[in-house]
C-alpha cells in the first residue's frame, strides 16, 4: 500500500512579501507584544483602555509603530522620580493640618 501525502501551499495573497516585520508601519497585536516585550493580552488591554490607538482592518486590529514609540516615551520616568515621588507623598502625609479652635 502506498501512502500519498498532500502538502497545502498557501496562496500568494496570504503570505507577506515583507520578511522582517520591523520594516512595517502597522503591525498586528502579536508583533506589538514582541515590540513591547509583553503579551498579546497586555496589548489588547492597552487598546481597550484607549492608551494606544489602533487601526481596524476588517476584523484585524493593527497598531502604528509610531504610536507604540510615543506610548513608550510617555511611560518613561526619570531616574529620581520613583524615589523622590514616594518621599514627597510620605512628607505630605506627615504634615499636620491647622487646628481650628474657637477663639474666646
């Protein structure tokens, strides 16, 4: 008995002519997750929270790489912000409120 194997080759319109997705302007959620070193669900949550804009192409959500760059720049913090921000918050809690006593 001879076994016959059929190999399905995708049509050319399903394959991308661009081999490197870093050359693309609009990327899919999986590629955006790789770009952000995150998970696809984290990127979906950013889209749902309207923190990054997206393009709807049919049912596929595409994200502009320039928008991802802007998102990264907006999320950056200076080196001292985490330390001094927490110290300022503690100092504001320590401040005593003026006592309002009735003067006789």
